[in-house]
């Protein structure tokens, strides 16, 4: 069941990247072109275009974060510790408090447990940030007795 779920996450991630991501990049490009045509002649329209472009750029950044959360390519490329560090680093950009994780002995896990551990860490931090008023979030992940 977990394998099927991960495959579906990867499929959704690819579709978001290929379809929505490309469309948003085109919208951003068109907004830049229109803003260049309007120039300083119409300051209110130019300001509104700049605001709209900022919303689109923020949406692109958020979509990339969601794509990474759905299917962390770094998990396959660099392994569990690197993907957890990247997740924590990204979380630190949106969470105003301190985020810490300590890990040991995680490199040699089989693929299934790696994915499960990543999802557990993801869920722990996400729940702590969403549902607590914590100033600090810490997690320790270690492997013992095989």
C-alpha cells in the first residue's frame, strides 16, 4: 500500500511540475512583458502588475515546496539524512522558531523504511508547526538494534 501511495505521489508531483509549473512560468513571463509595455506611463497599472507578478512568483515557490514534499527526489538521489536536512532547512524558512533535528545511523536503511522514516519526520514537524505554539521544534532520529 505504501509503495502504491508513493507512486501516486510521484505521479502527482510530475503533473504539477509539468502542467501547473509550466503554466505559472508562462503567466509570469507574460506579466513581465505587459509590465514592460505599460512602463511608467501608467503607474497604478504598473504597480498592480508588479503585485500580481509577486503573487505568481510566491505561488511558484510554494508549488515547488509542495512538489518536493510530495516526492522528495533528494531522498532517492542523496539518501535519508540529506533529505531530512533539506526538509528541516525549508521548514526553517516558514517557521519563525528554531528547528532542530539530530540523526544517527540512517544511511543503510532499505527503500521502504527510508520512505517511511522521511514521511514520519515530515509529519512530526508539520504537526508541531501547525498545531502547537512552540518556539522550538526538535526531533531525534536514530537506529538501534538493526
